[in-house]
């Protein structure tokens, strides 16, 4: 079997990835599907860390838009990511994948506190580490948390799961002439204001040379394809921009 391209990955899922066809919350079938994709990658010998968003439950900005204090709303958002992390932990453990949840906000009854060295040790032992509660700070996103953790654990790559197969020149749902970027430079992402991640997360990756692959999680087997280095999605890095 071909060697995987990456040995240690950080996979970022949005909270919405857990909703399936639903409009809110967690769909257990979707959860199992994602868990089995992660298992395939673990079985290749790849070390996997996960960050999950909370948008399927609560987002700070929408709370703030309704008049809540932004920081309070963001803490609610971070707690939503803990709910999602525990759900994914459960789905992974059900299929015999060993996991640890580490939370950036201490809640020792449900998760370990975030300790970088301990996280690395878990990864070396091929446990999936799920980083919950974002960065632990309001005014950030889980994309930024994912970029930060990817750097801290020295991941080879950050994989950003979305509903589209990479980054396009225009919205492929609306514009038939839209083309997929095979590769993108960080600068182009920022200057063209491409909707890859928020600017804080992209800048963090750029400043620390963390490559990023944006890919479609809704196609079964895609996580494995990306890890094997197949031409899936868009690779963002210190590289020239190229259309597929
Ligand atoms: N959040 C935060 N700090 C962080 C990460 C997340 O305050 O470091 C809050 C923020 O309110 C955010 C919510 O948690 O809206 C859920 O995360 P996010 O919106 O990134 O989830 P996703 O869009 O990936 O589902």
C-alpha cells in the first residue's frame, strides 16, 4: 500500500458537518459516517487530531446580533463545540477508535484540560485527540483554533472539511464557469478575499508555513484520498496559484 503523504494531520470540521440533512444539531448517521472516515485514516498509521466547530448549535456572532454580550455569546459557542466533540468521541469509541477530548476551557469531569505535550503523547500512541472549546478565548473562531493547534502539535497539514470540493474562482452553485483552484497561495486567499477561512486563521497558517487542504467531506472516502496525496480539493500554501 502507498505510504500516506502526511504522518500527522489536524482535521477541522465545521459544526454544520454534523447536521447531515438537518437544519440544527447532530445527525447520528452523519456522525458515524465521519467517524468511520477517521478510522480509515488511523488504520493507515496516520496520527489524527480533530477540531470541531459549533455552528450547528450556537455561534457567538448570531447571539451578539440579537443583543447578547459578544463575549458571553462566544463562550456559549465554545461550549457548543464541546458538545460536538463529545458526540464525535462517542461515535469513534463505538467503532473502537481510542480517543481523548482536550478542552481549552477546563471541565475535568468531561474532558482533559488542553496540555500540548500530553496531546502529542496521545497522538504518538495513535489516539485521536479532539480539541474542544476552540482557543478558549472569545472573538476567535474554531478555524483559528484549528490553525493554532495544528502548529502546536506540529501537524504536517491542516485539512479543512467543507461541502464543496475545494476553493473555486466563483460560487460553483451559481456560476457554471467557476473553476477549482488546484493550488492557492496564502496571499491570493487574503487579497482575493476567498472564503477559505477567516483572515486570522489564514494569516496564522501563512506566518508559520502550515499547509492547508480545503476539501469536500460529503464525498465518502475523501479524507483518505487527501491523506494519500490524491488531487482532491485545493492545497493552500507558500506555492503559486494554479487552476485545476
Ligand atoms: N468560539 C470562540 N473562540 C474560539 C472558537 C470558537 O469564541 O476560539 C465561539 C464563537 O462564538 C463561534 C462558536 O464558538 O461562533 C462556534 O465556532 P465556529 O463558528 O468556528 O464553528 P463552525 O462555523 O466551524 O461550525
